[in-house]
């Protein structure tokens, strides 16, 4: 289904042209048939189907025209018609079919019964043009032609589609006249059956199309989109048509005759007058509520023709039978039915004269440029021919053809170079407003690249459309978050609004349909309810008729909102091409402005983060204390400019050294700020010279109060006491301490939870302190998880085993070289893959 839909959208115009040609052909043939070989045979009387106990079904002759052919043939009112030309009669349709097969002036032999006596009478056949059929076929042709122009100008518009459907429906309806104006025994083929089904449904939907059209034109009533209204308008005719079809085919199975008058078009017979009355009511209301003067003039013309057409139908339905006779006896009284064609004619005039349904500009442009093209083509061929003859006449025979060819090419090049200037002159002469608008907008587009900053771009847009082009209502809305835009500018709005929401899936489908049709992406009034369901009414109240999306690489940046032009008409046709071109240029300019602003912000942030990194690095030890028997070295490499890892070495009381490595949950600026506070707290706490477990239990409540609920801090804290030759080690949820001694490397784990998780009761109960005797050649490594959890491109981790192996293999190296080896091995393992966490380590070697 999706493929079929895409095909239909992509070839919409071609399909429309083919459909119009086919429908127009059938309607034209029906008109020709009606006025020529399908003229109704007329015996200037009326037959009535009756039943009697003796005869069953019979045709009773009545309402004989005085002095008419039947009267002249000696037939009287009340005679029973039994046969025509010896054929037994099954129904009035059968009888009419026999008469219709005869030519005008032929004599038909009527076998009648009068008072029980059978007799033959000869009647001279007349031919009657059915004025109703003539009027309906003309109505169908004119409506189809006007509808084609309307729909070609705006294929997506609901009003345009409905208007075209009315004309197409009438064309399908009158196509039956090609078979027989009264009925026919159709061949029992599949195609005949399909035609009957199509004819029934389309014919009975004509009242639906009329009601739906006048519910959205000239004023779109709110109920026109309600489900109950659409069900009433389309659902009921569908159900009744289906019932009529079933009934009709049962009748066909019994008699072999399809009567196109009943029951198939019963819905249309009942629904059409009703739909015309309701539509007239809608039209009057639309005229009342419409405040546009030029539009009112057009609606008055349509209303007048509508009333005249309705009066013509009423006259032939009510008045003509009273003052005259049946149509067979006084056909001249039924000619006012032709007034019904005034309705499509008035639509055509109003559309082209007053720009109804956004058609006028398109048609005028097409006609003007088409005529100019034909004229220029004729001029071109004439000049080329004359120039070739002139050159050939003065040149020798052997060079005549070559000379003519050179002259032809030379003139073609010269003409091509002036083609655009000629087109420009035509536009300036016949469409001065359009020409001036094009000039201004092209100039604006060329200058857009020189405007810096999106606020300046918005100001320039306002100046062009409001001050220069005199657009009465104009607005600019820019995307801020998903599915809504902020209104940055609104001029001429009756009711302001700060933002607009849009339905993303409907918008994407709308854009996709436009691209399939290769049409400009412009949102017009008929599409407001689907794309902007919450703001469609506000747009209409504010006089907004056209919305142009601003897009860059299929990404929506915002919308340009337009009211009427200076002339008071909507933007349409080539106007939309200009607006879309300006929108595209504006989108690029705004995107560039935003990228420029984002890049400037990014550079500012990078400068600030670089400053923060320098400040953080300055807080870390640059020079490590020299303590007899110890060699110390540490470093921290953040994953971003600043990190949440921290290390410190604090020298106290001559031969005491605190070594701290910490890690705040998270990374970046927030983590680094927390860690800066922790560093200050630890430095103050270490002034006392207390044990690691005492320091951590004291600061935990303070950290608990300081951190948010989702953050915590892990710390490894060691106190090297060179007087007692012992290391007091404590860890609060951090990674274990790595120790290398006696030919092996191992972990000292201890117990403890992270700081800041809870106030202190649990923290104090689980934390413990390890004591390790210091020996020569021992290596102690304090580190963060950024080392062991470093990843390569295969998302494999460095792991603790590799770290233990590196420490053991390089235990004889100085502390600075041990840390350098570890960092180098981690970098080699990552092999250029992004660093995913801060990396911190401090190596302490006992010498």
C-alpha cells in the first residue's frame, strides 16, 4: 500500500491529467449522444404501469397531447398498450427502448386494447432532446474543466480536491447516457458489473461531495472535521448505495434489465435536492461571516448564480407541469433547467477574477507566459528562416548551406543570451508587484551571508517583509526544544502567543508527501489542523494563511508565518517559490549563526575549563617531600579538562607522611569542585596527626551533609610513620592498596564504605585500619579505577592482574619511573581509544 501511495503522490499531476481527459471524454460523448443519436423518441403521451387481475402488468396510455401524433393516430386516454411493432411489452422501459431504436418520422405500430377490443394504430415518431440531460452533461464538463484548473493550482488543498470531485462525480454520472438515457439490458460481463458498482457509488456520493465542499468553502466550519459529520455525509450514502446495489442486482437477475433510475440512484434523487438546500445555507453563512470585500464580491456572484440555478430546477419541477404539460408534450417549458450550468460558470469567473481558491496567479502566469512563449517561438523561427534565406542568397551555391547553418547557430546563441532578459521584461510589465518582491527578496538573500547573529537576521526579516513588502501579518518562530518553537517576532497578530506546538509525525508525513510530489514545502490553511492541532484556530484568528518551515539538512529550525500580501491576496504559486527560497537562505544563515555562537561558547567554556584544570593541577603536589627512607611520586590525568580524582601527600612532624588518593562519583567540573572541598577538609584533618581511621570517621558526617544524594567519595588514606617503621592504611570504599615485597605483588584490601553515603553509624562500624611493617625495597601503589578499568577499542579492561604484574616487574625502578611505566602500559593497551575515566596513582618506595 505504501508503494502504491508513493506512486500516486509522485505522479499526481500526470494521473490528474489522464483522469480528467478520460472523464471529460465520457462527458463530451454523453453530451453528443444526448443531442444526436440518443435523442428520446416521443409519442406525445404518457404511459403508466398498472396491474389488473385479468392482464397482470400493463401500460395505460394517458395525458395525450391534443393534436399530437398519438392523438392523430386515433389513440385515446385509457387505452392499454399491448405491443409495439409486434413486440410484447414487459415494462415502460422496454417499450421506450423499442421506440428509441426507431428514427424520427418512422411509423410505429401500436397494438392497443380498448374496451376489450384489440386494434392496431400507427403513430409517427418524433425525437425529443432531453434538456435535463443536456444541462447535466454541460454542468459536468464545465465543473470538471474548472475543477481541473483549481486542483492543478493546489493539488494538496482540501477545498480544491472536493471541488474537483464534484465535477468528476457528475462526469461519471452522465456517462450512463452513452448506453441509454432511460435504461438498458447490459451484457452480463465482469466489466459491466464493475461499471455499475462504480457508477452507483460515485453518483450517490455527489451530494456528499457538495455538502463537504460547502462546509469548508467559503468558510470552514468547525464541524466539517468532526467524525459525526463525515459519517453522516459519507457513511449513510455508502450504506444506502450498498443496499440499493444488492436490491438492483436481484432485480437484474430476475429480469435481465438494469433500471438506472431506481433503485440505484435513489440516494442521489433524494440527497441531491437536500444537499443543494443545505449547501445554499452554508454559502449564505459564509458570505455573512466573510469580511474580505473582494472575496465578498465573488461570493455574491456565486450565490446569485446558485439561486438562479435552483430557481430553474424548481421551475421545471413545480411550475412547468402546472402551466404546461408533461415534458413530452410541452418540452419548451422545461428549458430553464439549463440555468444549473451557471453555478460552475460563476465559480470559474470568480476564481479567475477574484483569486478564489488561490488559482488566479497561477492561471494568469500560465496564460501570459504561454502566449509570450508561442509569440517568441514564432518570432525566432521567422527570423532564423529569413536570416538563412538572406545569407544564402548572397553566398555562392557551394557555401550556401554552411553559411545558413552558421547564421542559425549565431542567432541562436544571441537569442539565448537575451532569453532571461525578455522573461524579466514580461514579469516587470504584467506583474509589477511580483517583480518588485522578487527583486527585494533576491537582494535580501544575497545579503544574508553578511549578517552576523540570529537576532540581526530576525530584525532583517522583519524589515524586509513588514516595512518593505508591506506584509500585514508576519511572525518568526524558532525551535527551542523538541516539538515546540518560541515566537521571536509577531507583527499584526490580534491574539499573541509565546510559543507554538506542532505534531511531529504529521509534520514529517507532510514533508515526505511534499517531497514525493516535488512540491514546495509550504503549510497552508487546510493543513493547519493536522500539523498544528492546538494552534490552527489561533492562526486563523490572527489572519495567518501561509507557514513556511525553515529547515537545514532535514532538521526543523523554525517557521515563518505569513498573512496576506500588500494586494490583500494570499501567497500562492510563484510567491511560494520565493518564500521557500528565502526560508532556505534564512535557515542556512540561522544555522551558521547558531554554529558560530555555539563555537564561541565552546571556546569560552574550553578556556574556562582549561583555567579550572590549571587551578586543579596547582592544588595537586608539584614537589614531593624528601623523607629519609621513602621515595614518592604521583600524578593525575583527568578524562576531561578537570576531573573528580584527587591525590595529595602531606608531610607532618618530621618523619610522618600522609598519602591520599580519592575519587568522586562522576567526572568533569562538578566532581572536581567536590574534590577541591574534600582536599581542604583532609588537609585540615591531617594537621592533628591522627590515625587514618580517626580522620575518615571524623570527616564523613561533614561530607554527608555537603554532597547531594546521588554523589559519594571513595578514599585510600595511608600514614607512613618512619619513626615506628609502619604504615597505617585505611580505605573508604576505594580500591585496595597494592604492595610489592618478598618477590610478589598483592593487594591489601581492608574494609570500609564510601564517604557521604550515610551519616556515620554504619560507616564507623565497618571501616578498619591495617598496619603494615615497612621494609626495604617495598613498593606501595595507591591508584584509582581509571587505571584498572581503562578500555581498548574491543571494550576490554586493563584489569588488576596486569597492574600487579607491572608493579612487580618494575619494583627496582625509582617511584617516578614505576608510575611512568604504568601510564605507558595503560596508554599502549588503550591504543588511542578514548580515556573513559580519570587516572590517578601515587607510588611510594621504601629505600
